[in-house]
C-alpha cells in the first residue's frame, strides 16, 4: 500500500507556474521502495483572492515544460544518488 507525502521534497516555480515533486514510499517484495510524482499548477488572482488551476494558457506552456524538465532532472538525480547510497551499504 502506497503512502503519500503531504509536503513536496522540491518545488520549481516560475511566473506563476509551479511543479512540485513528491516522494512516496511503498512496500514491494518486503522492501521499501521510493517513487516520485509531480504536480503541476498555476496560481492566478481573482479579485482579492489567489486561486490555483491545472489549466494552462498558450504562454504558460513553455514555462510548464521547463519546470517539468527541471522536476524530471531532480528525480533522476535523486534516484542516482539513492542508488549510490544503496551501493555503499
């Protein structure tokens, strides 16, 4: 059964768009296995209130792509680091 983290391990933000990386854990064959998920959202102002959405305009897409690439690289680095840590044990 997977456990979900409530706080991201890393967040990338640019011009109102954010990509948040969450680390989750699950048991597989008696071993604790870590995996990552990414949430993408945009903040905007509606009058005096700040709101979030998962819909993006044309001009948000290049920013979203850049942040997703940064999140992907972070995950690859974290997995590579975890692999080195396991090798040292």
